[in-house]
């Protein structure tokens, strides 16, 4: 009896807070909403796709989500629709492999308008627990407050792992072994510079990764699937502003090499074949089986040259023997982007070994400010290579990473406003078909993204909460002790 009373009270409260959609003008077009969630494919465990009307003159927005079985979910708000999270997850779970129909009505000064329904496809392929990213002002040439954060993808929960208010410096280059936070690398720049490593969920150790036989500190980490090795590059970089575009920054290498760190032996593995003065080598990543190393490389510019638009990075591969920690004896060209007057950055092989996603721009390797930059998908089985049209936009697509089941990509894009980088997701099926990308859900997307003047930088999937103690890490960073890397040459 009590439950019936509580249900009636809840219904009365709900009806008192909502307005019935009546005498609505039936529009011939689908609604223009923010973010654009029309006809997207989502994982079965994603947070509710709350949205606003794209124009801000709507006084109320109403949405009804219906499945083919007659179940429905309703939300109404003055700024955004905000679906009940438990009801949302229940509806998605009941419709795996099927689609939902969303009918939107908006109230304006002249009354209600009801738009043609749009669909949301529910993939049975789940997505990982969350993503980890850096939040930073979009300029990159200067920085103030920044931090590394994690976000639960099934809800709206976000927490800081560490922020640079806890020490003096910059945090970047966070990396996990196939999304497993038990193996973690995090780079600190500034007066307390260090690389923090955690292995097998053990204690955090601060390392000095710069040696007298390498260019500088180890950056751009990528874990070997065994967890024994981490591939790094070491880069001497410079930056400048474009004279024709004062809002555009170009970051470029003046030297760069590759190395692999042996976690067990505390040794950097160096080989002259990936450490050539005449070549800029960068962005190393291990293949899914751990027996190859993909990387990007370009011919070095002459010392007196400033023609940055002539730097074109190709995609290469070299063998790697995990039993001995040795490199192969030859480098294989996978994609000759230079022949197309293009440049490749951020190669990322899927963990099932089938695909490799990369960013293609006109030149250089810092594609975040290249409005022409797009994502491409290489089928490692067939050799087919094509743009990811459904995931791309008219603005920048840059950094990206695979989910652990190799069915989802998180990608960095500036399509929203051309300035701030925000995370989007797309589905890639077993045959390489790519779905339309959708923005990371928020409770009130327009208010959230408008009020947060920060870019989401280097998003990566995590399979569980990181259990990272930022206070303990800050004490380690502020301590002077650093463990040095050893070196082994081939």
C-alpha cells in the first residue's frame, strides 16, 4: 500500500513539474539539437544522451524515447532534457542490437513545435568503464591550472587524479597498458620534472628518464601488451605562431628518436636503426601481438631551413623481439604519406590486431591546430586504407584511442566551435564500418561545455577506476629523489 502511495505522489510531482505538449505545430524536419545525436550508434552502457535545442530561444524542451516494444522514457526541461539514469540504462539494456526512436518538442513564444523523430542505435558492444584525459587551456603555448582526470562513461561522474596546484609544473603523457590502470605512466614537466611509473598496481616511482646517451626525457609512451616494455620517443621541439593565423600554433621537432624501456631490467633499449640524426622518429606504438613497433618518421630539415610545410611523416614498422628486447634489422614503409604531400600522426592499432587508426594532415606532426586533419583507418588484414568519413568533420580530428574490445574509438575533435578540443566516440564494427561520432554526454551539454574553458587532451580508455592517490603522487613529485634509467645499446 505504501508503495502505491509513493508512486502516486511521484506521478503528481512529475505532472506538476511538466507541461503537456498541446496544439503543437508538426514540423517536417528533424530537430536541431546540441549535441547532434541524430542517428548515432551508442554502446549499451553509455550515460544518458541529454541534449539542448541548438537555438537558445526555446523556453521548454520535451523528449520521448520509445522502443519497438512500446516502452518509453520521457524528460522535459527548460534548458535540457535530463533522462533518469537508471531508466535510461534499463531501456538500452532491453534494446541491444535494436534502435530507439526519439520525438522532440520545443516550446517557443508562438507555442509548441513537434519535430520528426530521429533514431539512436544501441550496439550490444559495450564500452570500457571510462576515459582519462588532461584538461588544459587550448593555447598550449602557455598554461596555468591543468590536471589529469577520469570520467565514468556510464554516468556523469568525473574526478581529478592530480592537478598542478599540488606542485609546480605541467602534467602530460598519461598512458595505460591496454586501458588497465594497474600499469600507468605519467610525465611531469617543470622544476619537479619526472616520469611516474606504476607497474602491476604497485607503488608509484619517480624516474629521471633523461640519460647522457639520449636527446631528453621520454615522452609519448605506449605499453607493450606483456607489460614488460614501454615504447617512448624523445623529442627536441620548438613552436611558433603562423603569421597568417595568429590563433594557430605550430609545434615541430628539431630532433627526435625512439627507445624502448625494459621495466624488469630498468634499461632503455637503444638501436641506431631508430635513432638516426637525419630522421625525425616519433609516436611509437606496439602492434597487438607485441612483435612489431609502428612509428612515424620524417626526413630532418636542414639546420637553416624553416619550411615547416615540407615536413611529411610516413608510417613505418620495425620488428621487435619481446623475448630478447631487440629491434629488427630493417624498417618497412606501411604508408608513404610524403608521396601524397601529406603527413601522418598518432598511429593506434586496434587491440584485436585488425585495424590501425591514424591522423592525416597536410604536414608536420602537431595536428591539433590543423583544421584539415582527419582520421583514417588502415585494415591490417587487407591493406585497405580510407578516411573515416562518418567520424570526421569539417574541423580538426586529432588524437584517438581504441577501447579494449576494439569496437569503439574515442577521438579528439574541434568540430564544436573550432577552438576547444572535445571527446567524441564512434563505433567500428568487425568489417571496419564506422558510425557517426557523438560527443561525450553531459547533463546539460551547452552549459557544461560553455562554462568549461578547457580542452580535453589525450583521451584514453580505462577499464576501471585508476585508484590513483594524487596526494601521495604530489609528495613524490615534490621530493628530490629520482630513479635513473639505465641504458643498453644494440
